[in-house]
C-alpha cells in the first residue's frame, strides 16, 4: 500500500483486510473552519440549510462510493468538491477508451490504469485536503462488511442487478444508509434507504432477473444521463450528512431525458422482504 499523505491505495493483492481510516482532523482552529476552508466552501456555507456547522459535518464525514464509472464519476467529483472529508471509492476495473464518454473522473492518459486509483487521484487534484481512499476490487459478499464498516453513507454506482442486491443487503445488515442509482440510454432511476425508513432495493427489485440493472450495454447510455443521476446521488449524501432537506426514502425517482420527464414514485416496504422485513433480526426500528 503506497500513496501520498492524502491518498490510501488498497489494491487487490492486499487481501481482504483494509487499513483503518483512523481519526483525521479536517477542521483546524479547534472546531472552526480555517480561512481557506471558509473561502473554498463559501457558496455552500451561505446556504442557510448548510452553514458553517453543516460544512464542518461534511469535513468530518466518510462516504463510500462503489463503482468509479458513469455514476461514480460525477458523484465522486461533487462530493470531493463539497468538502466531504473522506471519500472511499471501490472498483475492480481498469479504464478503457470507451469509458471516457461518460466516466469523467478519468482522462485519456488514465487508459489502462485501475479505475479506483485514477478516481482517488482525480479527487485529490480537486482538493488536496481531501482524504481519498481507493479500493481496487469488485464488491462481493465477503469484502462488503469490511468495506462498509467505517463509512457514514454509501453510494451504489454499480451497474449489475445482482451486485446491487448484495450491496443493499450488506447495508441493511450493517445499518448503513444507502443511495442506489442506475442508468441506461436516456433513462435513470435513483432511491435512498436509511435504516428503519423506507423500502430497501430488494423490496422493490428483489424479483428482477440477474444482469444489468438497466440495460446500458445493450442500449448504450447518454453520458449526461449518468451525470444527472450521479449528481442526485451526491446531493442525497450531502443532505443526509448535513440534515438538510428531504431524502428520497420511500420513493423511486425516475427520469427520462428523451422527454425531460421526472417522476417521484412512492414505494412501499415489503413486510416479508428477506433483507429488511419483520422476520429479519437487524437492529433497527
Ligand atoms: Zn427490503
């Protein structure tokens, strides 16, 4: 494991145990923000829903992004820019030429590099005070509990339905809030679940067939559609961490950019859901 002070790289050969994130101080001058932080985040601090207190919360927060592709790219850049103190990013793939049309974390010179490391570098370039943590791996049942353990909020930016179910189940078990996004063609969808509030991904999509959550390979994907859904996911993380606004819990937001149609569809929890239903023993509610 190597890296500059602000980056921790966890590669596949390191095995299943990750180096602990540790306690890092992002707010200098006691609990207050530094002059540089006040200036960097001034437009955000000016928002009454966030303010200096909200900014301090963001700086002390840890967000995990699973997937450094079309959704993970805008999400990671906006969270890094917003001053989330620690951003972890997990992806087992390498950057390919065909990714660059929408995966804006990576540039032409990153082709062939591990996406997770390229993503961490891009976030660090944006804000050198940020602690970027890269995990060069594909999330699976075995590594997810360890991966989630230290984070306050999780973004599922993966594209396969079965991976999304694994991530959702692991977050329910670990009591972690999760925002899940999917995109294909002009179409995107996103939902959030926090422990004890609203349906989980399995409640809604538990019976969907294995394969891509939305068929991006078959139908292609508009880069801007991934950008919109990824940005919504970043907004959900910022809202959760600062307590601002209302989250997308208990509903699925869908958008169809071909007609510019956005819909917020109410969704109910499945009481018999094998993940979050009443037969489950998770410590919530
Ligand atoms: Zn459920």
